[in-house]
């Protein structure tokens, strides 16, 4: 709950703080990594620091949270924070690290706002920070308590490595020790931690693409990003028999219990839908399921065989495919909901490049699907929230 003392100060300074977050967040990360360089080894993404995406995501989350408090000071927007908390738990974020972030973030705020900041304004934004931090800590403690073990990283052995589409790879792993395995839910992801060629440890989240309810297998499918740091190592260096470290599963893009389902995906964004389809097929689902997928061309579809087989196994499921490169028998161009028979009371799950998700969400709302029933997953820092807050 935002105090009556702080609310008018936050409301008055939010536009100014929001306009300067683009300077505050790089200042913060620069300060923190200078003082605590170990946080970049196995925790923060170096690539997302270099391209500025992590700074944008942090700025967006702060501004979005503050805006939500101003609009509803008695309510903590836990739904908004849930996505952040799930990613935090696959990185092993701990309560004491919020103190570290606070120290360097507010040093950066004091410097970048030195011309306007007062003790009262600093106190109000401190309240906002700790409301957000404590809400995340609470959610994260709950998520950690749901795991089958109390470890952050566990060794898993690669037992299969299979090409998937033109530039993706499916990895199948088995436990390499006797640590109890947390059963995942369809749509969830794990973090993979690898040593890069220069020795720096880096983590990336990858959606599980099949067999999520297994305690003896983890399956994830990744697209190679030639400009990235982790996926090239996964694709080029990790071989069958190698041991890699995985986190417990997390993620809130999971299916609800009833009603029709629409899965709208593009490119490698199909992975969480693929795991959901596999689970629905295995459990003999009778829900109406629309599977909508978009690709550059048919060969690029990473999980084509798995998804088409699972759609065929579900009597109430149907599939439509859009291809940028025209192919007979399929929709041409970009995905569109125009002309589709949208089921009443459907829940939609969207995953793919950010422009694709924004376009499909807008079309879905125009088609009558309530925004509360449209769920999405952003791979990497949540720049959707950052853009919304801006």
C-alpha cells in the first residue's frame, strides 16, 4: 500500500523520473558492476547489458509499478510482477540482493536527479522501491517453496541433440545426479548456465518444448542467434554426453483449466505452445483448440512434426499456418485473425517477436477477446512492459 504521504509526490515526479530513467538505469548498472563484478558472472546477461535491453526493461518495470501504485495505491500489482518473479527464480535471485540493487540504484537516482531531488522525494521513491522489492521477494519465496529440491542449479546430461528446422536445435537431457526433479507445467521454462569461451558464466531461459511432466527428461528447443553469446555455444560446443547446469522450472504462461484455447505463435515462439499441445494430446483433451502459427517458410518451423502430430491426435484441435514465402495450401504473408471463427470465451496464448505479439493482441481485442484472457511470454527482458510504461 502506497502511503498518502508519498502518493502525491510520486504522482508529481513520475513524469520527470520516467523521462530520466534512460540515464538512471545505465548509471545504476555501471555502478553496481564496478563495485560487484561477480554479479555479471552467472547472473546478469552481458549481452543484454551491451545492447541496452536490460536497462530498458528495468526502467519499464519501475515506471510501470509506480504508475500502477498511483492509479491504485491500495493494491500491489502482483500480476504484473509475477512474470519478473518467475524469471528471477530461474536465476537464483535472493532477498539480500535487493539491498545491493537498492544501494546502487538510489546512488544513480541521486546523481541523475541532483537538480530536483529532495529528501521527501527520495523517501517517496524509496517506499516505491521497497513495495516492489518486498512484493517480488514474497512471490519468489512462494515459487522457491514449490520446488522439489532446495538447489538453484542441477547437473543434467545431454542424451540427444537434434536439428529442428533450419536454425534451431532440440536438446534432450537426463538428470546427472539424484537431486529430486521438479515436475514442470506446460509453457514453463528453465535457465541454462554455460561457460563462454572467455570463461564467463552466463544464463539464458529456454521454454520446455515437450515432456514437461517427466522427472527423467528435460526437453528444450533453441534458435541459434549468431549475434548472441549463449545459443552459439549451445549449438556448436555442447555435445551428447556433456553435462550442463539447469534451474528448476518456472513461468506463468500456463494453461487455465477450462474453455477454448487459441495458441498464436511465430518462429521459435512456438516452443511453449508445443509443450502445451503435447500435454493436451497425452491427456486426451476435448477442449476446442485453435493453433495459429507463422513462419518465414515451411522449412524454418522448428517443431513442425511434433505440433502437427499432436494437433492430429486431438479431435477438437485445428491448425492454421501463415508463411511469408508463399507455399500452396497455406496462408500467405503475416498472421491475421480476420475471418477466423473465434470461439466464445476463449483464452489466448501469444508468443513470438514483440511486434508480432502486439499486433495479434490488438487484433484479438478487436475480435472481442478480453485483455484479461490474453496471455503472453517475452523471450528475454520484458520490453513490452518497458514500452507500455514509456
